[in-house]
């Protein structure tokens, strides 16, 4: 289990890590973070754990599926879609 | 389905291509059901939200001229339908998450400095979310998030909508979306980290 001396730089990285992972930081801020974590193994590990958390969310597919669409519900949707197309043609 | 394929599907739906209707309903009914199920908590509510959302999408599709905006439009309607369900059900107080509560656990070392503990995530494969136990843990962690954070993580990371789209759906600023997304991710990371370190009871094994 890695242990590491905490610093203000680590806290600054911690605060903007999602923006960094989203590639939403300005280049200079990005460079500052990369310069810090290049010499800070625990920050790299923390960033990696957050990156994997995000990757898991992106892959997440719930096991539950909705019940099959019933005939009455499908008829409602077909009718609504028909009206939508008719409105587009007349509009 | 990739975003480009979703845009093409919306284009075909709007153009009245016969196969597009069935495909659109199947695709978004499942997506809205999943979102609503995690937002409302009840399967019955989620199925009603999915049906109400699709009906409103067709009724209001005249407002969507650009296929690229269809997905955000669907989720905007779904978000509002979920809010109506929640108003009818239990009142859940909004809880704000602060950055401080997600800092890794701090200890004072022998030299008086601070140190942190984190689990060893390096052994986890990138496709770990496909494993059933981890999927159940992640789902439980998402459910435990306060509603305002849960909706952001579902829209941004699960549905991969943009910050701008998510802000429009939730009717908040892009900065608020970014702030909530970061805190929601940190909350999920912390919960998963505690599970990996064995310091949090795995609720899924006692379900």
C-alpha cells in the first residue's frame, strides 16, 4: 500500500484531475500537472485509480433491462411517431 | 452504439425511414430506462419514464432540427420525467459533496508530515467493469451518490454526453457540471477504493 508525503502540489492536482483526464485543461496548466506527477508516484497512482473509475463508468451496462414493450404501449408510440411525420410533411 | 451511429439513427428517424422507428425505440427505451432506474430507484417508475419520454420526443420532435441534438433532447425530457416521479414519491434531501471528504485517508508519519493510503489499482484490468461483482459495486456506488451528482455522472460518463449538453439538460452552468462531475467521480473512486482495501463492507454480497 503506497504511502506518500502530502503536499500542496498534490492537493492542486487532486482538485483538477477530472479536467486533466477530460483533456479540458489549458496547455500550461496541463504541463504543470504533468511536471508534478512525473516525480510523484502516489499522485500517478491516484490519477490512475480515478482514470479507471471513469473507464468503468463508460463501460457500465446495467444488468436490468426493461420489460418487453407491450402492444398498447407500442401502439401509442407508433401513433405519436405517425403524427410527428405527418406534421413534418405538412410543415 | 457510438455517437455517430446515434446521430445517423436520429437522421433516419426524422426522415421517416421505416426501420429507424423500431431501432430508435429499442435503443432509447433501454437507455432512458437505465437512467431513470438509477435516478428514480423503482423499476416501475423507470418503465413509465421511458414510455413517457419516447412519447414526448415524438410529440416534440419538431423542435429538434439537428439530428446531433436528439440524444440531449431525449435525456432532457427523461430528466424532467424523473423529477416528476420523484416529486410524487419520497423526498430526498440534497447533499453537497466537498473535495475534502474525498482526499485519501491521511496519517502523520514519523517525521510529522502527512501521508496518504490508496489501494493498489494497478492490477485491475481496464475492462474490470464487465465483471459482475465490480459492476454490482459500481452500481451500488452510483446509487449512493446524491441525486444532483448521480445525474451528472450518468449523463457525462455513462452516456458520454458533452459538458455543454449535460449543462443544458440539467439547466445548470458548465462550471457546475464540471464541479459535480469531479466530485461524483471522486466519490465513486473512494467507494471502490475502500472496497478494494477491504475497509468498506461489500453490500452486494449481502443483498
